[in-house]
C-alpha cells in the first residue's frame, strides 16, 4: 500500500502542472521519496518533475508502448518509492483516438485514483454538472476528488464546495488567484539559470499547496495497493560502448530508452555544448533539444564537430533525433541572428525562419517492413529536405501518411521523430 494518484484536468490550462509540481515538492519536503511519471510522450515536463523531486520522471504512453509494458514500467520505477504521482496530459479523456492513450486511460490501466484540477475562473455552482459527468463517464475510473484553482474569494470557494458535495466528489482545497505563478517557459535549455528559475517557481507552487490543500487527506484517499513488478533476472549487460549527448542543448530523453541502451553496455555522457571530446563509442546517440538556442556556442566547438564528422565518415553508428539531426546538418539559420555552421555530416540546412509547429504521434515503417513508434515535435524545417531519400514511410495516429523523413547516410540514422524503443532493440534500425 502506498499513495498513488494521477493528476488530471478538464482541459489544458487548468493549472494541472502547477498543482503537480506543488504536490511533488511538498511531498519531498515531508521527506518522502516520490517517483514522478508523465502521461504521454512529453520530454519537457519530465524535466520539471526531475527538478521538483531529484528523481528522473518516466513516460507512460499507450501509443508508444503496449499496456503490459506501461504497467511493467510503472511497477519497476515506482517499487522503491514512498509515493507515485502521475501528471496527466491535456484534458482527462483526451486521447489520440477518443479516450485511447488519455490520462483516464492510463489511470484505469494502472488502477490508481484521479485528482481532478478544475479552473474556477468564471465558474461557480454549474461546475457540479461537469463533475458529475466526469465521475460517471467511464466505468472503473477511480476518482480521489477535486482541487479548484484560481479561486477568487471565500464565497466563491463555498459555491464550489457545494458543487463538489452535490456531485458526490471530495474537495481537497482551493488555490487562490496568485500573481507570479506562471509556468516558466518550457522552451529552456538545462542551464543552471533555467534550473534556478524552475526551482523558485516549484517552491512557490509547493507553498500554496501546503497552505491551501489537505495534502494529508489526499495522501490517505489515494493510498491503494501497489502492483509490485514480477521478479525477474537482472538484465545481461553487454560490452557495447554507447556515447550519449546530454547538456542544455540536447536533453529530450526518455528514461526507459536510456535504460535499454545501458543494457547494451556502459553509457558515457558528453556535452557538445561544452566542447567535450567524442568518447570512444560503438554507438553515438544525439537526442533532441534546443540547438537553436545555443547555435553560436555550438558552432564554436569545432573539435567536437570534426570528431563527430570523422566518426560518421568512418562508418560509425549515430542515431540523431530532431535537434541531434539539426546538429549534424551543414548549417542552422536562426531568426535575427543569421546562420551558424554545424557538423556538416548531413547535406542540408535547418532553419527557424518561417517555421511552424509540427507535432504528433508517428508510426514508422522502415525499409525492412519493421514498425517503430515515436513522436514528432519541432518548429524548425529543412531546406531542400529531398537532398537525401527517406528510408522509412511515416504515418500519424490515424494512419494517414506524413512527409516526415527518416534519413540514412552511411551508418547515420537521422530524423525529426523521437523514437521509443522500450519494447524493442534499437540496433535493428541498422539491420
């Protein structure tokens, strides 16, 4: 038995992240070991979780992986924790296909209760109808109760409490309208200044949670049986040398991907931004991130770029995702700053000018007919993207073809899609 809950909302912008961060930090202040999780493919909110708890956050996504895998991952990472907190995504029932993959879907899969965050801005007793609908909409969904955000006054709180009472849901508190509680920009590199900004905001959120929420009551109401992972033999560790870029410019990483890579052999992290030399490696992983925010600094670290180029030309295996692919390109064009030379491994230019957000789940079929799952999220675009042929056809969550390419140059595999390989062997990309 341990406290476990999923924090959801009626819609994005309700304050779900603020409440999640506040609860995570408040529990840590109590001396608990808290394991954070994130519904969906997001690799940015997981960074906030890690700052709040000093523990890596883990993604739970039934598009990227099977339900069996999601349960196994939850059990494995949560086993040693005192409490498990899952931050939902979008609205509680919003999935890639109706409710599939939604926060409610994950909560029901794991059989953990939901704390619903409701924005009370311009809302009063009518919210009772919404709460009753949420409570009864899906059989088997366990509701712990409700927290209201942006509450204007004690009278406002009384109306909302009445709504909860008549909807048959417990209210765990009311967060007042607060100045200076805007979520810090998610588009920040992992710099010391960015982490300090996150910490200040998380502490402010935790202060409000401690002052206005019945945290003890919430922990008691969300305490339920924890499905411990089945006993298994420890993974066999290989001898492959794996180098992973990780710094303020490259940090879009799934924890489970890293753990699967670690089974191949020892991981060595290096920083292209700091000009670290390329470690001796049989595989180099360049994840996504924010190379556009650090283009000038990266362009000045010529030695690292030259080593990567030489490694690629010699047939070394590289997996470069999104920002990692941009880093391997010839140039990156930044708005108002001009162009900056990158590694020059891939013969195209990436530009931020006139770029629009491209995002969504992706299903890849490679040249051998194998299926891969991933997620695309970027603002940049490639000039002359057809200079190299794509070695995979990609589809969105509805099965429609998308033009997102996957490139292969020698043993370099590069594309915009962030792949998830928790249930497969990433080395099959090179078969």
